């Protein structure tokens, strides 16, 4: 799943992607229908001039059909290249 998510995020032309699978920490968590829990740190020029909400929407658009069945939870830290 990590590779699938990273491949889809390539649409945002990221300069860096750090994706951590935290699913084991949430095993048996109420409401989880089997999808994984992930923590994402991503840097992209596509985020320049955009609010955090818009940045998250771009990420969610890239992963839309994976949520909620394969991705149950996603923590996103999205940074614009002009912020580093």
C-alpha cells in the first residue's frame, strides 16, 4: 500500500515524500473497517499559495478511491517548496 500511495502522490510532483504506516498502533480500533493508518509528510510546489485545507484536498483527490477501504486514516503535513 505504501508504494501505491507514493505512486499516486507523484501527480503532485513532490520534492519529498515521507510516508509511515502506523496501522499496527491502531489494530482493533473501533470503526476501522480494515484500512490502514498512515502519516504523510509531503513537500510540493503544487502547495505554493494554497491554504492547508486546499493542500489536504489535493492529497485526498490523489487517493480518493483508496479511502476509506484501504486507507482508514491519514495524517497530512503538507509543505510548499517556498516555505522551506
